[in-house]
C-alpha cells in the first residue's frame, strides 16, 4: 500500500486546500502503527528522516484501526531545532480525516534524548489533539545513524 504525502495549498480563491503530493511511502496496508518501533521504522526509514542533516517534524495520520492513511511534513528546521506548529498540525490532520496522529522528528546529532522544548511541544500537541477529538498516539524522536528512538508514550 502506498501512503500519500499531503501538502496544504492555497487555491485560486485564497482558501486552504489539502492535496496529495506525488510522493508516496510504501507500507504494509495491514500493519497497525500502535507501537514506537513501528513508528520509528516508518518515520526513520520509510520517510527517511533518520539520516537527514536538519530536523524534520512529520505527522502520520491514522484511521480508527491505526492504519496510516496519510502523512505530511509539519516543519523543517535547522541542525538543532524545529518548530511544532500545533494549529497547522491539527488543521492538516483534520483535513486528511485523521482519527489518530503520531508525530516524529529527528535529532541530527544522533542523540534522541528529548529536550525541554520537545517535552513542552509534545504536551501542547497532545492537549490540543484531545480538545478537538484526535487521539494522540505518540511522539517519537529518532537519532541520526542510530537504530534507537525515544518514545514519549513508552517513557510517560
């Protein structure tokens, strides 16, 4: 199964519209993305942020059975920081039809230990998602050239 990457665009009437890009990511259509290892493999290897030189924040949108129905890049940062635009993350997720979301970003240094900013951003997104009725599955941090990850769900 190919998972489409989505982009938010402005149409001819200056309204936001979501559209599929030509980029897709291959996943097993039966795979359930309810654990950090599956999410780490998807974001780190299928999307390819594990070895990116700058930080990237990606969001996976899922249906009620936790199958990925689409994903998008929420932010593209520098070597040591990236934004977590809560409004845009939830806006795009809702436009795609997400029931649940998982977020991941990479640390180009290889160290996947969360910063205080990572912790605060996770709490903001989790709280906002709950308010609008979207299930927040996890935020996974992936270190460069490192098979490991940090899961906020696993580490509470």
